[in-house]
C-alpha cells in the first residue's frame, strides 16, 4: 500500500503502555447506612472508602491526567442488587481503567457508599432513600477528587498526577454520580418540588445540609430528633481532605465527565457552570431513560416485564442532557477537534445524535435485563441473565469505539496537549513488511525485518471500524488469527518505533 496520511496518535489517544495496579487505597472514611438497612446496627457506621489505582508503566510523565471511574450497581451491594455488576473490580470497570492507563491516564476505580430501600411500598420513601444514596455518592466522588489533589500536593505525588486535570467517568449507576458532579454546585438546586417529602411534621427537603452534610462532603451531618430510621445524634457525614497542609481549601471541581448509561436527577441542574460531558446510551434502555422518563428499580417486579418494576423518580436521560448542553454551548469546545481518523467514529455518532456533539447512541437489544453492550461478566456470576450471555469479545469492540470517540474530546476538555497534526504513514518497504498468505483463509503471518519489531497491530474492516487490537507485540513476527472474520477486505494498522504503516488483508 502506498504511503498515505493519517491523523497522529500518541498519549491519551492510543494504547502505549503497560499497566500497574495498586489495590484498596483508602481515600477517606464516611458514614454508611448499610448496617442499618440489613439490621446489623441501629446507627450508621464509619466505612473506609477505597479505590484501585491503575497507572501507566514507562511513560516518563510527571503530570498525568486522572480519570476517576465509578461502577454500576443500583446503589446496592452485589449480588443483592440483582445486577451482574456492582464492585470496583467488575470486568467492565477493569477493562475501562486498563484502557485509560494504557493511554497515559492514572485511572482510579472508586468504591462509594451504598444503601437504600428500593422496595418500600411508598414511592416517596423510595425516592427519599435514592436521592440520599446519590447524594452520598456525590460526596464520595468529591472526596476522591480532593484526595487525589492532596496526594499530589502534600503526599509526594506517588502517581505523578496533574491535580488540575481530573475527570470523572461513570458506568450505569456511576453515570448518575458523574451527572451530579458535573452539575450540582449549590445546595438549593436539590430543594425542588419532586425532592420534598412530608415525614409527618410538614414538608421538608429530602436532603438537608445540617443532616446530610454539604454537597462537597466537607461539613459534618448530624441526625436530628424525629428523623426516619436513624437515631438522633447519629453522624451521616464526616469531612475528608478539606484543606491542604497550608490551610488553603482543596477544590472538588473536575474538568469533564463521561456517562455510560446513566441519567440526571433534574434537567434544571444544568446551567452555564456545567462542564463538558460525553454520553453513551442505549435509547431502548428499560431502566435509564434516554430522554425524560421514570427511573425504575431492576428486579422489583415481574422479571419478564421491566415496566412492572417499582417506579422511583422522573429523570433526564442522555439525549435531553446533551440537548440542554448544546443549547448552552457547553460542548462547543468539541467542535474545535480537527477532522479525525476513521476510528474516531464521529460520523457514526453524528448520524444518530441530532447534531449534539458528545452524544453517542448505541442501538442495541439488551433483552429484558437491560444489560448494556459494553458490559461483560464472568460465567459464574450469581446474577447472570439468560440474555445476553457473557460476551467479552463483543463488549470489547464497543469499548474500542467508546475509547476512540472520547479520546480527542478528553484531550480538548482536559487540556492534555494532544497532537492533532498530520503525520506521514510509512511505506511497508521501510520495514520489509509482509503478510503471508494474502489472500488468506485462516491465520496470517505478519513479519518485518529483525531490526524493526512491531509494537502493536490494529485490524479494521472496510468501513473503518476497529475490529481488534493487539498490544505489546514487541516482535518482528506475529501470527494473526482469523477469529471469525468474515470474507472480505480488512486493513492492518501496524505501529513501529519509527511510525505506522497500513496493509490491506483479504480473507476468502
């Protein structure tokens, strides 16, 4: 194939590094009501808050961006949540954090406090419990942000992070956390009619700062007499990482959020202070509305009929969120991304998103369980649904698209200094590159001169869709398996130290 021009890749845009994981790092302590709900305690108990930190190996960068990742789980512990996930080590979360670290981010899979009553017969009580669970998730997310900043400034910065470049990525339930950290910057925004309740002594907000702590998680929250479930004097919020060692306040702000399949508690929370936002959503998701709809609790009704599940509260899904962001110009910065290589998938997204840059709808029939196309899980999962089966290969193809689409947008929103300039793709003769046999009916041997080891190989179909990637090849010979590739034309993007080359491969 003759030399051609493609857009440059590099850190934050393609997988370059090995990954090292440091597990169960304590980032704070706060009050959990889970022991009360499970009748193991009469009061909320302090819970260590932990995260697993994924970092690149060999990047030589002392100012890495950070992405805090929040898992799904319906704000309930796994497996009691009836879902296939709900921990910081979910297969989906490990996949995402690994891919982020391979690209040069420090990624943290963050645990957060869980617990509410999804089966109370009163919808108002279910709503009361859920908004409080989401509020605790918001406080924990902001605690994690401040922890990373304090670690960088006062803690010798062991992960070489840039404290000014922090983002939040939520998957499923974690998407709701990403949504509120992007929008809630004043307590009064929570005090709206649908989040008021009459507990017997008049109508009050479902969330009260002196009781629950402030929206940043930097003030104490104490239970007053007459509060439901918990005894008077119980503590519901412990402040964490409020100031640096010099006494100056630590910011809880982040640069951008990414939401996979979550929603926002109320569209009024989006204003001119909202930050850039990328959303992935299945429009037919039965549990998280794509536009505006009622959030329901999976597993509380007829297993064969999601519409029978308990209703909780009206929420705004990714389409309505992105429409409002578009109206305010929040995501206009994404328009500065130059024309991109085929693997960006912007054209695919734009054909579905009504022109809302940052919204990527995925047509997908997940079946009655509401599973998402990016989800996968172990075959021995106790909550494994009949449809879809665990399918890592399919899920990883979706993750290829997700990472390609978010890459340049994160570069812009987090000011990562990515290189969007054109680079020359080298001729195959430079490396004496060969594919044999070609055309092929089975495996293909990809070979180059001994002094030119291949670093990675990406395989695209004729439409430019990334099919699979082989990282860390580090050899001048690689056996490429067919792995079910259909008859047709494919392209291999092969990266060497000196640059990249593209080769056409035909399967018969």
